């Protein structure tokens, strides 16, 4: 089921509320130009709750996959899902594992995630005052937790978390380590659960996000327990439309090509001919020289993108079973996912390393384009002891004269230098 899809509405006109919730203007992601567009006292009752919820959801959906700076897209570029076929040098450096403080692409992605973080937290707080029993408060806290989780998965250790009041006053935050960001996400997912109020969709969304954060901290048993009750057929999808396009499909038409064994280490996203990932030959990219292969999992600009699902829940349980050397359980959870997708089960690779390869292969195809792959590749290094250049693309880039760098995460943008607490990346490792 996709419950969120049933209550999605067109958010044209809700940008005004988004500006209230972030304290910023449309023209500048970081600069306050008119913080008094809408005051807290102007929003009341059920209509006010709708506006606040809608503004928070709009900001999050854009940060996740509705802009060229979205999490799902940037995770795909930095990993082995997509490669750049356009003329944009900033995108090429992200794709080529060679980011820096002046990269406008990562700077915008960073800003969008923080806008969504502030918007969802402010929405949750205001909605609690309007109606503390509204289950959508749980949704706002879950989405807020996801922004912490995504910043931890995408960026290096040392992300500052500043806050802004509605009158434009900024409270500069201290840098947080990757572990601290995941722990903050866990705390916020637990807050979401406390507000679910019996709404199963909100409960499942918080549980899957909680388990994902726990998985990143090697807390496998807790992660598996968190998602045990999530049905395999359940999912929470973010929906897109005319005012907020699915950026993966939009960019597939111009500067985003489906990779295949990228850099000698990537998954065979094209050559595997896997039914989970259909694609078509798109001709030549806008750089005028790169072959363009267009993924069709998200076939239109309005294609929804899952943020959390029962399929992911089963993979989390499979990984926990693997950590306990429970091979039968591991294979059983993989079988359950493939049966749900109409596919035959896989056979046991019969070695511990082969089973890890199989798990991340299955995750890579089923969860393709949903913002998981960069975090998964970092976990292969951090939690499974793989060498970075055995996981990430390496060697010659697909454009002559370019070579992959050494990054396994995104640098922090120069815009953070205004923060007196900012010290740059504390650690560029996975």
C-alpha cells in the first residue's frame, strides 16, 4: 500500500508556508529577506495544520528528490548508480569523487537538506500547539530525522546544525560527528513514534527510519527488531508533479545516465538485465559525447520515489541474520523480497564474503534511485572492512582526461565558514 499517495495534494501555493517554516526566501537558500511573510498567529485550526504539514512535506520532498540537488540524485552520482553526461563541472566532480568546499552542487544539496530539517521541525512544533493528537506530527518528526540521517550518510563528519528563529536570528551550531548525527536521527525517530497515535503508516515510517539509522551504527539486532512488524507490501513514497519534478527522471533526459560497472567496481545496472531496473538507450548526453542510457524505474517526472518500505525492512532483517551467521534466515528474507517482486529466489553463495556481496547487490537493484546506495557503499567500508577503491569507482573517468578522486563522502560547503564553530570536515573517511 502507498498511503501517502492517497492524501497527496498539489503544493503549488504552499511555498509561502515553506518560507515561514525555513525562515528563508525563494531567491537565496541561506539569506533571510522577508521573514514576516506569514506569522505563526496567522495559522490556526485544521487549515493551519494542513498548511504547516504541507510546507514541511514540500521542503522535504524537494530536498529528497525534487531538485537537481536532491539526496537521491546526489547519492546516485557519488555512488555507482549514475554518471554525468552533461556539461556541469560541479556535477562531474561529485560524480568523479572529487568534491571541494567551492562546489556549488554540494553546497545547494547541503542547504536544501537543512531547509527541510528546519521546516519539518518547526512544523512539528507548531502543529503540536494546534492539535497535539494529529498523527502528521509524527510524519514531520520522521522526515526531520531523515534529514539528519541523510546528512550523516552523504557528508563527511563535522556537519554543523544551526537554527534560525522566525525573526531571522541565527544560532550557530557546533559540528557533529557522523555517529552523533545517526544518534540524533534515532532520537527523532523515537519522538515520531511517540506521536504516531495508532496510525500504522506513521509507526512504520518511523520504524524503518529508526532501523536504517541503527544499521549504520552496527546495531543489527535492534534494527531487525524495529522493523519486524512492518509488512512487506507497505511503503511510504514521496510524490512529485508539475511544480516539483522527480529530478531523477528529469535529469535522465539530459545529463544523467544509468551506469554499468562504473569505474570497474560498480554494479551491472544495465548489463544484468534485471527486471527491477528497466532502461532505454537515450542517444547522446548534453555534453555531446557521452552515451546516454535512461533508467525507466521512474518513468515520468511525476513518478513517486519510495523513502521507506517493507522491502527495505526485510533487507534490514536479512543483514541482521547475516551478522548472526543465520544463513537460512538471511536467504529467507531475500526470498521474501524477490517473491514480492515476482522473482525467483537466489542461491546461497556459500561464503561469508559472497553473502555480503549478494546482500548489497540485492539492495542495490531493489532500492535503486531511492537514496540508499551511497550510504551502503560507505557501510561496506566502515562496517565490512572493504577498501575504498574496491567499493567506489576508480581509475579513468568516462570522459577523456579525467580520473576518479578519492572521496567517499561529500565535503562541507564554504558557506559554513560564516559559522564561528565551523572547522571543516573532522574526518573524510567512510
